[in-house]
C-alpha cells in the first residue's frame, strides 16, 4: 500500500483524484491540501510515501512548497502535476529533486502507475511535459528570472534584495539585463513580458 498526500487548489480535481486513485491501485490518501502552505504542513505531519502536488497554487506555489519540504524531509518522494511545464520551472523542480512530472489531463490510472513507479525509486516525466520543456527560448538567467518573479509581485528593489538575499546594486544589474533582453523600458514591463512568454 502506497500512502499519498494530495495538494491541489482545484477542489474538483483534488476530490476526484482522492476518490479515484484508491480505486485504481494500492493507494491510501492520507490528507488533502488546497494550497502550498497546507501541503507543507500535511506532508510533514503525515509523512506520506509520495506527495502529489500541483505546480500552480495560490500563495506558496508547488516549487515553494517542495523547497520547504526538502529542508525537513530531504528524501520525500514527489510527483508534480502540471498543465504547462516551462523549461525554467522543470529545471528548478529537477534541481529540487522532484522525481516525477505528470500532465494534469492524465488519466487517474496513469497517475496511479506513476505514483507506484516513484515509490519503487524510479523517475518519470510525461513525454508531453518533457517535450514542452525542451523548447527553451528563454534568454534570461535563473537569477534574472528570480528577480523578475519577485518584481511581478509588486516589491521594491530594496524588498527584492532582502527577499533574495542580494545587494540592491546586484538586483538593479539583474533588472537592467532583463530589461535589455526583453527590450522593455521598466522592470514591471520586463516581468510582464517574461510572464507572457512563460519564462517565469
């Protein structure tokens, strides 16, 4: 029997998976979480064999939750559900040690079989997810992406520097590089441009 915590902000999808996964295989759903913060709490409390987590969630997103969980449970097995895996996101998730990626449109039977594979110590990335992620036309560095992501949340240069543990001058340099690469005039335009091109 494989134990699972399910984290997804779409209640309908989460409830459907919670009902269907145990019917498809030897799976017990220990808890459900509707956002990143509760995903962290549920995972640390219930210690599941596999955490099944959505990439895009309000507040703390899937990657943020995984980063927090990794600090407390470095060996936690994680399956990430995604609608559109951007190259930078896939790279970051793999760096965080996510073992599996499955499209949110996958059949419950497929998700069940991937959960079982991961529990056995294997890895899995859906072909359509990896195909999307290979097409990498993003000219921005990881750090420039980090700075633009925080900019997009409305923070000042001083706030960004504090949040990312960088000097304010360094943040300004990253922002000016990003503005040049995106051919935009302000950091907010650069952040919007990057988001529209699925680089954040």
